């Protein structure tokens, strides 16, 4: 049987989050997004990302 020591950091964080939600409940449960927010989100998702990966930034500035 696997123990906590065998979990990845992501798995451990997920487990903790699930336990907190189990104990406290989801504070956003039952809430709905405003139409204005939905439109803005759709517009942002339709535009290409302007993010530059960390590796590319390091390569541009000569760091390994």
C-alpha cells in the first residue's frame, strides 16, 4: 500500500484541497458567472496567448 511519502507534490496538494473542501464546503457552490464576465472570458480565450515560456526567456538572455 502506497503512503504519503510516495505521492507527488501535485497529488499531495490535490489531496489536501479535496479534504479542505470536504470539511468546509465549496464557497463558490451555487454561484453563477455574470454574462459580462463570460463574454470577457470568451474574448480572452479567443486571442492567442502572449506568454513566453520560461525556457525561451532564459535562452534569449543567455542563461542555462
